[in-house]
């Protein structure tokens, strides 16, 4: 997985980089087919913003979160991303299972007809 962490009006310190990498490891526990990940951290007046674009096999997922604290924004971002990755994984598994069920159902109806 390629990971790039950028800062807009912010210097990305090693502590912030390590925090983001530790949080993203939770997402990778659920789904390991990640191709590329881009994290953008920005500082705006009175709020901190964290954005992520994750390129998966077959889909791109984009999330963003804002908070007064950058670390809290990263936590919110990873929670959103985790939910979306789990949802995507469930869809992939369910669609693959449905096709097999449809094939069995079609075979049963063909033999009974």
C-alpha cells in the first residue's frame, strides 16, 4: 500500500505521521486490498480538517472530518473510513455469494421444469 500524508498550512510532524499510520492499521485489519491512500491534513481558522482518499480494487473511497483538534479529526476520519470499508467489503462478499445462489436456483428450476 502506498501512503502519502500531506499538510495544507501545516507541517506534518513525525508524531502526526505515526498517529495516522497507527489509526490506518485498524482499517487494514478489515480489508487488505488497498492500492493507494492519500491523507490531507489542513488547518483552517477555528477548525482542523482531515481528508482521505483510499483507492481499493474496484472503488475509491473518500472521507473527510472536521474538529477543533487535529487528532480528534483524524479519529473521526478513521471511524468513517472504517465503516465505509466494512460496507464495501460486505457488498463484495454478498454479491459474490448471490451469484452462486442464483446459479443453484437456476439449476433447480431448470431440472424441475
